[in-house]
């Protein structure tokens, strides 16, 4: 072949080689930039190592750029070297892309844990026998609505529904402080319709007298609204700048939801509350389960009246967190909500958890879909997801009721921690991440979540123990108190409440503040023990305490003589005013169970009729059911006088004795 023909052929091949090399270089640089960006996002994880890796990738990019330029200019560059360069860039691109893709998946799953948006749903509800079948049928109605302008499903969405359907034109809008009073008025006929959160059936179905609230009522109109969480919740931004390296508090909330994905406002179904303080410097933690019936001031109610803490849940995460903060006097930095479907999936993803079921009988509850019953037997065993849910939810069959359930929930958490540290499978890890991203919601930022890596690394470094419960020193706290049947002004019936002991609360709060470094730690310099008795770790808040606490409640005066009523009132420190004729008390101004400290002035008692007539009236009167209790009716027995005592079914004469305090009511079951 002639010399000029060879030169012409090389001139034709040269642009082609440049194009091929340039394409592979661009791909390699793009994949490298993708990997560098994703590695950079993993802030607070092995910072030095990350910068070293990013530096190496940048150095390789520079070398590749120079190599390609040289290979493109040299005429007699060996073909094998060019092929080798292209092959290297191809492999390099694939590795960088794979690394970037894995990190992007991991980072995306973490980012989705903090749900940016929440879907709220509000319903327009009437009683089932109401003639209205659609919103156009509502005319000349009195419609209840919450007065809290910050409530998405209690005010914001209802106002939009009112405007869209022009409900203010022909109807009266009545404002309420809470859902409870609103629902009671709907049943009583004081209002014709109410706007209420879509979770109202779950909120009230456990209340005696409202078990059939789902069928007693019907929904005329419903509306969903997807809202930015940071716009509706102060807690979403309150701790955004806080570092995980400092002591912090976290509230864990279990949501009784059958949804696969936790994206709706499901806090109204929550009845699991665990408050944790953690000090990353000392690796000490405190953990307390707050009984759902704890009688505390509800922060988001205008008068901050005491009520069951679980009722704060119906008004959103902020209300629940603020209620707990106000009661304990401790700021809650973070929260995490998980639904029961998520707990089942998480336990299954790690291969089950080992738990010593400490019950003295078989425990059974509904499964996570409410489609059947699942049971577990006592003893050490590995529980799958549904079985773990039984252990975490059951309280009906436990001797210590809600406290036993709280203890079991903590055991499940510790068992999960213990199991997760053994995870080595990539597929298992991805299953866990998928479950957490779908079924968990939190106000932790992605950067704060990543910061837990360093805490985990410190735990592994400081301890060689195989049990997660020993990696961190966890002090389990106990909020002691007593059960009381207290009249609820909103529900207008007597409710079971758990009234915490003030001294127990002080001890619990001090333990939490000591762990957070807010108060100086009290060092125990001496303690006594017996070599013949096994050592039991002190449970802070358990007592014993001199006073059990509780409130003085108004008794049932009906059937008492005037003398009996005066003696009882004198003992309780209240004044009474009698109206009517003579005889025995047949009615009282305030209901039984009302807190005496809430009574202003005297209590009016109505006299009339004989003792026998009063007893017969009481026997035939239908007993009003109590909230959250399924207790049988009390035995109806004769009411004896001051100088009488009951023997069998007869009152016999006896010298008057000092009245003995009534026993603490047994904790009810749902």
C-alpha cells in the first residue's frame, strides 16, 4: 500500500479513536462524580475515610483525563494499550455506579423515614337514624367543629368542607374544645352533626357505651388533605439543629394501625408510649413505659384539664409530646412512631427475637390485620412477628395489666437490639431498611440518623458483651400510682384513671435529668444486702412510698340518712346543703366520683322517701357503664346506718366505728 494511503487511513481512524475514548471518559467521570456525591452525603460516618476515598476517586479521574488526551494525540499509540484504557474506564464506571447506587438506595430509605407529608382525613358524621344521606340534605343543622385553628382534621379541613358546600348558609356552626364533648352531644341530640377525625371509631370504640360508635353513626362527607408535616407540627423543626452527640430524649409511640404504610395521621390509635433518655458520652439510658390511663393535664386543651394521657393522642403528635413534656418537665428532642404491621415485619426481617415469655398462661390477641387470633405459650422461645406483637400488646391476661405490657414492650425492643447487631446478610439489611422506611415516622433528620453510626461504633468499642442490653446501661424506670374511678366532665361518666404518685414522679424525673446531665448525679455511698437473698436491681420510681397519692372523690350519698351524709361530708372536708323533705338522700347535685377539689361551695343533697324506697330505686336503676371497663355490676346490698353493720343481708346494731378507706380499684382491661 502506498505511503499516502496509509496516512489517509490513519487520519480517518484518529477522530474515531478520539470519539470512543472521549465517550468512555465522560461515562467514567459521570459515574465517579455520582459516587463522590453520594459518599459526601454520608456525613458523620467515617469522615476521614470518606475524604480519602473521594480524594482517590478524584485522583483517578485526573489520571484518566490525562491518559485519554495523550492516547488521542499519539499517532502510533499501541492498540492494546488503548483497549486496556477503555476496559479500565468501563470497569471503573461500573464500580463507581454500583457504589453510588447502593448509597443512594440507603440514603433514600433513611430520608423517607422522616415523612415530609402527612395525609389527614376529616369526616362529617351524623347518627345512623338521621334522615340525611348526603351533604345536600343537611339544612338547619347544628354542626360541631373544634375551635383549635391549628388542628388539620379538627378545624382546617372542616372549614374547607364548610366553604366548599356552603354549610354556613343554612346551618349553625358550634365550636368545641375537644372531640369527647362533641361526640357526647351528638349522641344526646344537642348537635345534629359533627366534624371529627377519621380515626374517631378507634378513639372511642373502647369506651363503654360507645363500643358500636362505628355503626351508631354514619359518615355523610369525608375529605383527605395531604399537608406538609413541618407546616402543621412544631416538633418537626424544634430539634433540627441538635446534635446526636449530646444527651437527648426520644419518645417511642406504637400505633395500632392495620395499614401497610404509615403515611396517614394515625396517632389517634396510639396506646404505647415509651420515653427514653440517652447519654452518648456515658452510654447510659433510662427507659420508662407511660401507662395509657395516666391521669395528667392535657396540654392542647384550653383549660389543660387532667385526663387519660391516651386521649392526648387524638389531637396529634404535638399534643402528645407537649403533654408529656409539661408533666415531666423534660424537653423531648425526637419521636419515632411505628405501626404494628411494621413491628411484625421488622421482627420477621431479623429472623425473630428471643424472649422469655414470663406469663403464667397462654397469651392471645388479634393478629396485626384483625383477621384472627394468635397465641403464645410461656417459656424461653424465638417469637416471630405476629407472636412478638401478642407479647407487646396483651394486657388483659396480665396480673399487672398495663405495667406488665409496658415491661414486655421494653423486652421486645431490647431483643430487637440484640438481634440486629448480628445482621450480616445484605438482603436482610435491605428488608430491614424497607420495613423501617415504610412503617416508621420520625422527626430525626437524615444527618441525625446517620450520626447513630458513631454511637454504635462507640458501643462496640467499649464492650465485648454479646447482649445488646449490656452494651448500653439501661435503667428501667417505673411510674407508681393508684387506680381511681373519676368522673369525667367531658364524657359525663365515671372513668378509670391511673393517678401517678407524686414522689414516684419526682424520682423518675430526677433519674432522667441526671442521665441528661441537667442535675448532679447522687452517688450511693453505701447499701445493705444479705448473702442469703438474691440481689435485685433497684427500680427507680417503684417505692415504697408513705403516701399512695390520689384524689379525694365525692361519694355516692344516695340512701344515706341526713346524719350519715353530714358525718361523711365532715370527714371529707366538704359542706352539704339539704333540700326536700325528710328521710334519706335520693339525689345529689354533683355525681359520684367528682373530684372534691373541683367543687366550689357546698354540695346540695335532696332528701325524701324511706330507706326501703331508696334501696328499691337503686336496685331497679340501670347501672351506668364506666369508661374503658368491662367490670360486672356491683352486688346490691342493704345500706346500713351509722350504728349498724352488715351481716349476711341483714343490718344489725353495733357501736359506730371509724370508716375504713376503700380498696384501690382494680386496673380494668379493655
